[in-house]
């Protein structure tokens, strides 16, 4: 069992910026990893080198405080549980669960992403190679979080995706795909404030359900459910 608790990396201040860089490459049955970063230009992986965890069970909690944060993480394993908390502007999150076919699929996933700030770009993919049996995803933007882009693709038989963002000029791209029936596809969406451009696709066989509440101006929402 691998257990990594509370990795805190605080780099020395330079005259130009703060920079905290973490790269994780882990393989083993069980991982429990907590990461806390405070400062500007924090990274856990980057656009060219993703952090990776390969094993049956991954528990991943990341807290980033500051601007221009980056999280690029690939998880391959049967079970993933994680919480990402972001405070700051211009954050970029690219989280993939089951990104290669050579490892067990992301069969069970429970992901929470909380953010406070503007110009956030969040990209979440679950069950890329094979469908997750169960996926429960919550993405929450605090009041005053503006100009956010959230792209979530969940391939799972039972997919519960809840998005609640309180801010202006937000753009959501949502794709839920997989087999339904026996409490399969589910989407719960709540939007408050400004512009929302939402594209939602669900497919199944049966069990498609959407509970959508919006508020604000200039909505452009496209919903497609198939059986």
C-alpha cells in the first residue's frame, strides 16, 4: 500500500513569480495522496507531462491557492475518489480517469471539483476506454466565479453529474454516454447568472433523466437524449 499524506511544496519567492511544481508517477495497489499548494503558477503535471497513478484504488485530494494553477492528472484503476479545491483565477484542470486500455477501467468514480475565481478551464473525462459502472461528479463554482469553461465527458452506466456555478459568462459542454436502465443516466444542472452555453448529450437504453434549473440571461442550451 502506498500512502502519501499532505505533500506541501512552497518554493522560494523570486522577483518574478512564485512557482510550485509537482510531478507524480505512481504504480501500486492503493494510493492515498493529499497535495496542498499555495502561491502563483502552481502545477501538478503540466500540458506536456501529466502526473499519473496506476493501481486498483486511488484517493486524490488537491488544494491550490493562487492564480494560473494547472492540474494535469491521469488515473488508471478500478476505483477513484477525489476532491479538487481551487481558489484563484485562470485555473486549468485536465483530469482523466481510465486514459489507457492496458489497465483496469475507472469502474467507480466519485469526483468533486470546487472553485472560486474567474477564467477557469475545467476538463474532466471519466470512463474513456470502457464505461464506468458508477460515476458521481460534482462541479461547484462559488458566487462571483465568472468566465468559466467546464467540459465534462462521463461514459458510465450510472452517471450522476451535478454542476452548480454562480457567476457570469459561463460555458458548459456536457456529454454523458453509456448504457442506461436500472437508474442509469442522470444529469442535475443548476446555473445562476449571466450567459450559459450548455450542450448536453445522453444516450442509453432508457433511464435518461435531466433535472435542469437555470437563472440569468442569454441561455443557449441544447439537449439530446437517445434510446
